[in-house]
């Protein structure tokens, strides 16, 4: 289910204009990161982009296929990642438009998590 080496390299090349693109295995899939923000995932050499309320309209074409999901307790749990239409693999400029919108969503998610995280308590050194 993870990205093949050739597909991973293809995505790195296509997404390079966005910034530093890295990938790592996660839960049997491949997470796609740009400058530390997770903008997408790859499963079975299919690229899924992060979706939120602000970019959902741009990704309407992708809504016709099921989102990335996983099974838990006998139910399927949908993730906020939608599959990029296959035609975009041959349209690098439009693929970048989608990836930029996904990266913006990834940054919004990261900002929300940062605001929601409780402040860390400093542990006083023992005397």
C-alpha cells in the first residue's frame, strides 16, 4: 500500500516548486510532507490530498471517489484526504494547484493543533 519508489520520486519532482518535499511510511501508507506539513498521502500509488472546509470546493471533482479510509472496529473511518483525479498526473500545473491548496489546509490543521495544545509545564529542578 505504500508508494513505490518510482511514484514517490515522481511526486517529489512534481511537488518540488512547493518547497522541501519528503515522504515517510505511516500506517501502511506513505505520508507526503512539504516543509514539515502533511499535505497528502499515497496508497497503492494513488495520491490523496488533504481536504478541509476551505478547499473542498476546489476538490469537488475528487468527491466522486471515496476518501482515504481505514477499518476500525468493523467500521470504515474516512480521513480528510481525497484522491487526486488520474488526469492530474499528466497535468503538472493543475496538480500543483491542488497540492498548494492541500498544503494550505495542512498548515491550517497544524495551526489549530498548536493553538489547542495545552501549554507545557516546566518541571522545577529539585533542590
